[in-house]
């Protein structure tokens, strides 16, 4: 009896109905190991909102001060003093 992967993150197997043997594939579809990217996509797709918030809030809290410090430093390093003076006068 052929099997198919229901949820690649959990790799739960259930029998398939109507899948014929002798397809053109080298390995049957249910025997193939799911790609790691597919497993991660399934994991992130099925995350509840609370878990997303637990991931996003620390990233925002850490990135805000970094952006507030790094962006002005890069602008000061890239933009010449004369351009800053002219822009300041406008």
C-alpha cells in the first residue's frame, strides 16, 4: 500500500487512495525524504500568532537601536561634508 507525506514537518504518513505503481519517478513520492526547506516552510506556515510575536518582538527591539546608530554613521561616512552643508542650508 503506497503512503504519502501528509505534513512534512511531522512526517506523518497515511495511505493514499488511487495511486498507481509503476510511475515514471525513480522513487515513489511517499518514500522521498522531504527537502529541509519544505519542512521549514511548513513549520513557519503553521505557526500560531503568539509564536510569531515571540519571534518578531525581540528582533524589532534589538534592531531599532542598531539602525538608529548605524544609519547615521553610514550617511556621515558616505555623504561628503559639502553636500551635508548645502542640504542643511535648504
